[in-house]
């Protein structure tokens, strides 16, 4: 009965409660009993979960370029990419957790999806955490990033594609049990920002020296990492009332793995885990595996203290995704699955300053920009000249949406940035809830989120561009807002 569309359920409930049945009792006693039974089965206090996915694989020829990267066009589909969605309901309130196989997704695309979701399910946008996984093997869903008809058409299709997964998950709601646990998997996560000997003498793209931290520094002259990592693989598991696996969502602070062939589309290790967990757990076709990105803005899978490892294309992402899935299964099987009565959501929107170029940087950008209609591969100074000319056109402030949802004693925070591991660890360490996870690149895209201290050290993630554009104090404000939201949900 729980698979009835919502509109039909509501009609049956109204019919069951109407005076008509009482007046016609001699004739419709059997029908009245059936309808009242249905009404009881879908009563307001029941915990239910729905799961679904939608295919958002791009067609050939769509550009894969980013703000900084120059990757060419889609020329092959290694594995199809998806939106994977979970809807949680206690009969009164619903929340959504969804992953989108994309590098980043603009606010306006997520906002368009949320409008469709609310119109077709009644779930408000403030109750939906929709997060890009940050696979690098897709078109970047950043509006206005490049001028290309095929790119624009693909972006125009995404709100519908995202909404389809959530709408289907809502239609699939069924009585369920949920639980969570985690384990440590430190061998796949390494801070990619390092203090390195002599790096202060190397000029950045703007010709300036004096920075003390570098990204992906190689293996010579290493001093120490510039920050921590979060090794926790968190697992949110859903079962039917009869104990049948329905979904497992992982949350892990690993940026992406990569190691692909040029022009290929792939969901990276996020997709590998999603497929492998279904196989490892022995689930049926209705099962949904999904992997969300934790706080990994300064983290990747390369251990610079060890000898370089060589892998065939796609080998490393497969190795890591399958390893995490295999190790997750015994943990999932030990989880105490229960109905979760409390479901809630909260959000806030911060007005944060945009780090626009000053007069000197703007003049540098004009002098170093590539000529109009330049067709060759841009040099690094040309890339950053273009980026700062674009930043100069930005509004002075950006509206940055921070969200949190609660499912029982589990809290999930959504932040629309590439968040450093230390920020995620700080939010968890606040211990507002016994269990907390952070999904980065959620509900929008506002670039990297270094702490104020990380900004003073320099490095790629701090260089002003569309990929790093918020004020220096943005991390402090966003972290405080996230913890405050958790406090509201705890009340």
C-alpha cells in the first residue's frame, strides 16, 4: 500500500474520513473497512524511505573544460552518470539527500531542480540537500563557464534530470528502517597541500613569490602537510521492515581519484562504490548505492611520501571504490536499523563578499589576457588573467546557502563549496549530534573554502578565480553558521 502515489493516498484518506461512508455503511461496510485499513497503514507517524536514480549522461561533443582545466570534449562514455536520491519521511515531514555525478553544479541549476521537486512532491527546497560528487570526468555544470551551444543545452537539461530522481524516490516511499555507522579508511586520503622547501621562491601565476604551501608538490623537499584529512567512511543504511537492503549511502572525504582517458565521461570512484556496494551486499535491482563527497577540498588519493604508483586508465578509481565497498559490507550488517521518528530541516543564506581583483591585479589581468578568439591552449598566466577579468564582473557579494537535515540522531550538513578537511572535522567535533556528516558542493557552487590561515600560506586553492572567490573570512562564517543550524535542529 505504501507505493500508492501520494495523490491517491490522500483521496483514500479523505474518503475514509468522510461522512459518506458512515451513511452508506449497510452497503459499503467491506469497502469502508478496507479504506480505513489503508489509512492506518500510511498513518502520519510511519517512517518510510524511497530511493531512485536518473541518468544524466551527456551526449558526445559537450565540453569538459573547467574554470582552470582544459579537457576538450566528450568523446567516450566509460560509465554512465546519474543522480541518486533518497527521500525520508515520518508521515509529516520529508527530507531529501541526493548525489549528482558532476564536478560542480551552479546554484541556479539546483534552484531550478528544487522548484520542480516542490511542485511535483510538495517537498520544499529547504529540505533538499542536493550535492555534486566532484567527479572530474563530466561537463562542469557551472552556468556561464564557457560559451558553447551543446554545453548550454546540457546544463538546461539538468534541473529536470535532478528532479526526476527525487520525484521517483518520493513515489517509491515504503515503510523502512535506517541506521548508520562508520569505519576509518586512512590509506586512500592524503592532504595535497604541503609546506615545501624553497617553494617561497617560486612565482605563482601572477608572478608573485613568498607563498609557503603548494598543491600536489611532488616528492622532493617535503616538510609537512598543510592540514589534516578526515579518514572516516560514514555509512547510512536503509532496509525494508523485513530486513531487505534498500540503500546504502557512503560519505568520504576524498576529492576524486581520476586516472582516466581524455574525453571520457565517468562517475569516478563514487560510481564504482555505488555499483560495488550493491553487488557486495547481494541486493536486488531496487537497491540504491550512492557515495557523497565529504570535506575534501585539500585532499586526494596520492601519498607523496611513498614511491609513485602507476595505474592503467580507470584502474585506481576501481581499486579504491571496490575496496571501500567490500569493507563497508560487514559494517552495514552490524548496524542497528530502526524507524526514525524525528525528521527536520533548517537552512540559512549568508551574504559573503566576493574576492574581486583590486586595481593592480585587474591591470595585470588585462595585460596578460589571451587575444580575442585565441584558439591555442592557454598558459597558466593567461588562465588566471581570464579568471580575474571574469571575477571583476561578479557582484560584490554572493548568497551562500547552508543547510542541515536531521534523521533521528543523525545530522547532515550541506555546504556549497570545496570544503577543507579541517572544517568538516571542526563541525563534527562540535558534537551537536552523536553522528554528523558534511556533504560538500551541496545546493550550489562557490569555489574552494580555505581557512583564513590557509589563505596566508597561499597555493592553488587560494588563488583568486571563479574556482576560489569568497572572502578570506568565509570559512569562519560558514562553519559557525553550520554549527548554529545543527543547534536549531537539536532543539
